[in-house]
C-alpha cells in the first residue's frame, strides 16, 4: 500500500531538502508541491476572497486532499508533500480527508532550534522577498508545536543532513508497513 509522507514544520526546518532526498532515494516516489494548488486558485479567488495565506481557502484544502488521493491512485506510488500547516482545524481537515479515502499518511514535523531557523530563512536566496513573512510565521509554528508533537513525529534537523533525516523517516515508514 502506498503512503503519503507529509513533511510539516517551519520555514527553514528542512522540508523541501528532505522531500527531495526522499524522492532521490527512490525514484518511484513523487514530490507534490501543494503550493502550486494555492497558486492555481489565487488568480480565481483572490479578487473576491482575498487571504494572506492560501490555506485559508477551503478550496485549497479540499483540492490538496483530492489531488493527493488521485495521484497516489493513478501513479501507484508514495507521495511526498512538504507543506507547513499550523492551523489545527486545517490539519484535521486534511488528515481526515485522507483517512476517509483510506489513504495512509505518515506525518513528520521537521524543526530546528530558533536561531538555526532564522539563519536558514535569512540565507534563502531563492525567495529573498519572503524572508520577513517566513520569520513572522515562526511564532505560529511554536504555537502549533504542542498539537503537532501529538499528531506527527517531530524530528530536529539541527546539525543533520537532509539524507540523514530522509533515512530516519524511511525507517519509520518501513517499520509501519511491517
């Protein structure tokens, strides 16, 4: 049975790098960037229903679940989703959507020490205009961490390579399959 491997956590936690490492370790895994769903919806919804975060659109949550389910069924592979979700109600909506479709999901929260997160965010040359927004989201992550710690496996990425973290995640996923 295929599984969705969801990588949650703050910006700078290592989600994207670990997701790439997971896919490189096994080319049958597929990376699903749910931000593309948000971008797709932005042009249609933003004019009449503006939000600061596309996750606030119920359509984003519904389409992420539906698309992930279809991808797993169509591709018959594990799906890797690196996406921060810090609103518990939204997380519940996503996880119950997968469960109701009988799609297994393993969720991991990747984090690092606050000063390490700030350094990583500041070094992001790919989207320098997003630095302030990402730094401002650290408190939201800290507020979500108590429930994330009960509903996901928390992994501190400080001082560890993406390959090491991917190996750790795969140990958990393989153990669950047996």
